[in-house]
């Protein structure tokens, strides 16, 4: 696989990881609460630990979390760098929608107010 193909595959893994609500919630928990052991994360979900471990594996393979062992515990930490790639991809769409909303605002400002009296 060439460099471009490898980069696209990495981006696809990030987007695939973010497509799942449970994984997005794990990222939020790590963002808000800092590094956490698996059990602390699992306490937030109504699922068995092996199911959460599968979600963590997907996040790890996408580079969105890292894992450190501390004794028998596995501590997970958010790795936000791949999210910058998502932001770069979304930026043109944000500009598109801002321009559309600005145009809508200007149109609404030109319209006469409805006065029922």
C-alpha cells in the first residue's frame, strides 16, 4: 500500500470508530475525566466488559486512545491528534453551512415583519 493509501485507511478507521455512539461516549468520558481504567469506563455502560473491550480495541486501532498497563489494570487515555484530521475534513462543510446561514439571515432581515394587528 502506498503512503496515500495508508493515510486514507487510517482516516477511514477514525471515521468508522466515530460512527458508533458508544465509542463517541468513551471518548467524551476520557476527554472530560482524563485517563481511566477499563472498569471505570465500563461502569458508564449497560454492557459486559468484553463488549466494551471490543469498542476500546477499535478506538485503539484508530489511534484515538492509548492503553497503559498499571499492575493488572489497563488505563485508557484519549489521543486527540486523529480528531484534527476529522476537523480538517469537516472545515469546508462548516464554511459552506455558515455561508448558507448568513444568506438565510440576510433574506429574513429583508422580509417584512408580519404584524397581525
